[in-house]
C-alpha cells in the first residue's frame, strides 16, 4: 500500500499533550504532528488532511488520541500528511465566486446568467408589455378617454358694491 516516496509513521502524542491544560490538548497535538513531520522530512510546508484533523478532534479538545499512525508523502517541498487508509491527496478544483454563486448553482441558475431577482423583473416587464398590447386594439380611435378631471371654468369676478343700509 505504501509507495517508495510514502513513509508511514506512528507519532506518540500523549507525552506532548499531557504538558498542556485540558482546553488546549487537541491543538497542541496538531502542532506536534506538524513539528514531527517537519523534523523527519526536512520540509517547512506541511498539509494535514481533513480526516486526520477530524480524527484528532473526534474525542473532544481535552482527549486527543495517545498515538496516531500517519502516512507522509513529500511532493514539491510540501509534506502531505494523511491517515494510512485515506486515498491520495488530489488538488481540489478552485471554486470561483463565493456563497452567492454556489447558491445560484444549487437553485439551477448559472452564475453567468441572470439572478432570480433579475428574472422576476424581466417577467414583470414582459407582463406589462403584454397588457399594453392588449389594451391598444380595444380602444377605438374616435373615442376619447378622459384622463384628467374637467377643469372648472372660472367665472369672471364682479366687484361687489357696498351695501347701503336703509334709513
């Protein structure tokens, strides 16, 4: 199962994490694994697999495993550390965009296409255009629609003459 360029190590963790208080034992175990791999492979960059990290944290922060068996493979001055039964590291495809694009992909819309809000706006525009085209044939050219209320005709003001009191 192990290739020529892959080494398998059993790393003793208990002696190191016992020096740390309970709330920091799992992070201490992770950093010890990194240091152990750096020391034995003479490489500065160390990548740990997600499964290895989950294995360390599986028993809570205060009780990581006492020892762990890992498989180490050095590629281009980077040490890849994984559990022995895990498949080899493969470079993940870079996901372009953020959360919005991923949600759009789930919804079925393409990131380059219109967003759902834009689709709704376009649908409303189409509906209003349909209504406008339906209204035009129904109106006869001779009929006038009164859109504004009739203006009140102003009556000419007449000057009031002072009233005289009868004596």
